């Protein structure tokens, strides 16, 4: 579903991606792990066509991203759960969830969009009476659920999750992880997640890719992760200060 071949990206003299090769199969949940500044977010932006790679190719569902003429139709394939939920505080919850259904090529009648939004809110464990509240009236965990409902509202083929449990307590993080796993399987969607949270990795991943210094250092099934002997991966998942990943002391 998603294929990156020898993808490079630099900003001025700073190289961010140094030859990324990654395949994400249709219906698979792939998680990219790695420290801050290793290129995880830039990788997502390149796949979405928000940033153009300097070299290499990226294909989504067999079509090169840079060759996609109809941007609206291309982006309609994607749903996104942003870090911190990134809700619009000036509009009610249901309009946040139905944001893409109220405009553009996916536009639906307002009443239909509201009904879909309420259905998706229920799917993530929120009752209909939340629909007319504003994001500022919700807890952090509820906001994250609303963000998840928005990500799935248009039934996307591909869902991106950007640090889905950041800022949540361990119990709510577990709830969000379970919801993500259930929804991805239920929808048959392809999922790509970036996270530092190893609990999330074990809960939602089929495949894991370790990104460091702009390169994939290890990739494989999540079941093989703990037994892998790659030093970058071992240091990251154990949180050890000793290893090839440089740390500030």
C-alpha cells in the first residue's frame, strides 16, 4: 500500500532522510520508532506529498505521490490522528469529527455529516451528548478520542497516527491503543504510526521499523523485536544510555 525507495531529504546542509526504504502492506499496522529529530515526521509529510523528497520514490496504492494530479482525491485516502488531537476549539465536537465531510470532494449534507460524526463518536466510546460540546470542555483523553473519530469519519484506506498516546495517563493510553487496534482491524485500513511509546508499539504494531539518523536500522515483525540483536534497536527499547545512539550527558 505504501512503498518508499531510497528516499532522501535535506533542509539546507542538514540531512534528515538518508535513503529510506520501507514497505507497508495493505491492511498492515506499521510503527516507526526512533528518537526525536530522526526523521519520523518528515517521513509522514513526504508520503502525504507535503514535502517533496530530494531523491527517491514514494508510491501509495501503486501510484507515485509526486505524480498525483488530483490532490484532493489523493488526500481523501488518508485519515490522521494528530499529536495532541489538534482539534479546532472554535467549532463543536461534531463539526470537528465531520470536518472533511462538510467540505471538498467528500462533502455530505449537514444532517448526514452530523449523523456520521455521532456514529463515529460512539465507536470511540463517547456518547451523543458530547457532539455539541466544544473541545475545551473535554478532558485530554476525550479530546484524543474525538481526534480518532475524526480520523476515521471518512472511512479512509490509510490512517496515520502521530504519537497517539502523548500526554495521556497509562490507563487512558491503554484505552486509546486498544481502540486503534480494534478500529484498524475492523476497517481493514493500512496504518502507519510514529511513536516513542514502546507499550503502544507492542499493542498496535504488526511490523516495526527503527529509524535513526535518517536511515532504517532495523525492521521486522513486532514479535521479533525483543529478540533482535541490532544495537540501535536494543538501546532504544531498553532505554539504556549505553550504545550507538548518542545521548547528551
